[in-house]
């Protein structure tokens, strides 16, 4: 009996993500934090640039800012202002 493989396409992935997001809307950030260690992907030079002292202390960590932008792109939100309004 031959095994039939199902080909994935972007529509399926997007639809599955939408279903997952609507079922687990409050847990999305915690799941991202739990399963993806963003700090392993950030080069040390990027940390140095982000935390360089230009007379102002950073209010948010580099990891939290990157999670914010990943979430913004995952949800296809066009602007930062809109994401802030929605959260």
C-alpha cells in the first residue's frame, strides 16, 4: 500500500496558525518564550550595540523587543502602533 504524502502550502499553514491563535490567544507570547530561546540567535555585537550608552537607559530588554517584532510579523500587523493598540 503506497503512502500518500500531503503537500503543505502557505494557505494551510496560515489557516492552522489562525485556528491555533484564536484558541490560544492569551498563551501565544508565553509559548513563544517557552519554546524559542531568542537569545541564542542574537550575536554578541548586536547586544553591544543595543545596550550601548547614549545617555539613555533602555526600558525594555533586547529579547522582549525582538519577541514583540516576531509577534507583529506572525500576526501580519502592519504597524507598531496598531499592535500596541491591540494589546
